[in-house]
């Protein structure tokens, strides 16, 4: 049996936050944020709304849209770096909420690549013959881990969740995958727990996200531009066969630079950055959902998705969208 994505669900919190929100807190303005990042608005979770709630809402959206049952799901994977708590995992809380019996449950720490990593793992579990029906989430409440005194990072983040169902089928639709990491750059983008150092260097221990924006920007462009044709080739395709490129929405400037560097047409990219900002592991499913709702993505389209972020890590998959 092969792995096939058969359904998608998404959710974003109700509260819309525009760029003017930051003007009373830090020295910034709407024009700077739009021109440097492409972000116009983001969603912030309510005070009593956590990552597990966003996952549950996204799964409900999937069930309602595709009329599927979750009772026989046998594995739950959740890409998140902003779980309600480190233990128990978000995956177990979703299993409990939906009363799914005997499902394996695992959270994935791969930052903005968490959703793509989940798809890679689901493909492997199904190809290995041990599992048949897997939920893969990417979900974050980054606003709860944002340093609102740091103007270089606080304007970037938003909250949201996405989920796909991956099922065993005679013919799959996940064509090829790539994965990779560069741990020596861990200190460039982090959210600490206890240790005061990363890569032997002192870092800020305050349960907030910190980054070297320029270093991450450069790494993202070089790495993703290099991996795009490799991923296409592993899927037995050329880049010209790809209908939609869906990179992690970290910054619109990164997406534009990737297209400029590789020659891939910008108008064939899907993004969630302008409306939802950087939602880390949720950004790819949110961009795909926009593409579907706007009637851009059609049955049979080939989607090249690459997540990249803290670790530093990346993961990519090509999916033939026949859902
Ligand atoms: N409002 C106004 N000015 C700001 C600002 C803000 N919110 N944030 C930074 N600035 C200032 C800087 O202090 C700097 O001023 P200076 O020249 O007087 O020192 C100037 O704007 C330029 O800063 P710089 O860091 O060079 O801007 P940039 O064009 O590189 O954009 C990021 C900064 C963070 C938007 C950009 O580097 C980025 O998006 N990096 C990738 C981050 C990312 O995606 N991380 C997650 C990856 S998964």
C-alpha cells in the first residue's frame, strides 16, 4: 500500500491583529512591516485558547469538509514548537478529545518544517505496512511565546493550525521527499527550556522565541533554492512540472527571493504570510487551504511544499492533489 493524502482541515483564531497594533508597543509602522515581510494581518489565540484547541478545531473542519470518520485513525502526528505543555503531547490530547482508541501519538519538534516532516513520517509508516490512517497536524500558538519588546521578531508571528489525513491506498499521491538539518545553526533561531547555551554559545532563557533574522533569511534562501530541483527529481518530475510551490510562509521576501533565484514563477506560489503572518508549522496547510478556497489548486495539480526553520531543519514533499 502507498500513502495518500485524502483530506485537509484548517483553523485560525478569531482575533485579527493588524500592523498598527504594534505601533504603541515598539518603534515600527505598517509600511515597514509590509515592505520587509509582506505581512498585513495575523491571528492571535485567545488567552484561554491553546495549541491543542487549534488542532481540534482544524480536525473538526477536516471532518465536516470531507465527511470522514476519525475512529479508526491509528497514528496522530503533531508538528508544533508551541505545545500547551511539553508532556503530555498534543497528539495524546487530540486522541483523547476524539475518543480515538489505540492510536499511536507523537509530537514532532521541527519548528516550521514540522508539518512537512509529519507527512514524510506518515508516508514511511504506511509504506512500511504498520499503519493505515494517520492524522498529520501543523499547529502553533506563537503569540504566547513572542517577545513583544523585540521589534525584529514580534511583528512576524501568528497563530493557526492545519491537518491532513494520510491513508493507505493502492496508489499514493506523495511522490517524493527531502529532509535535512544544520544543527550548528541552532543558536540562530530558538525557544529555550533549561540549558543556557546552544552550540556552546550563551542564549536568552526566557521561554520566548529569539532569532538572528538575517542569518535565517540567507540560510532559508540558499537551502530551499538548492532543495527544490532535488525534490522535483526525487518525484520523477522537473520543476516545470510543478503547478504550485508552497514554501513555508516565513516572509514574502523569502518567497520572492526563492523565485528570483530559481526562475520559478512567483504567480505559481501559494502563501499564508500576508493574512496570517508566520504561523510556523501551520503555514503550509493554511496556504494550501487558501489556494483551494480561491479555486487555484485543481485536481491533479502537483504541489511542491518545503518547510524550513528552527534547528535549523528542512523537509519537503511533492503531492499530487487528487482529493
Ligand atoms: N520596525 C521598524 N524597523 C525595524 C523593525 C521593525 N519591526 N525591525 C527591525 N527594524 C530595523 C532594524 O533595527 C534595522 O535598523 P538599523 O539599520 O538602524 O540597524 C533595520 O530595520 C533593518 O533591519 P534588518 O534586520 O536588516 O531588516 P531585514 O530587512 O533583514 O528584515 C526580518 C528583518 C526579521 C524581517 C528579516 O530578516 C526576516 O524575515 N528574516 C527571516 C526571519 C524568519 O523568517 N524567521 C523564521 C524562519 S522559519
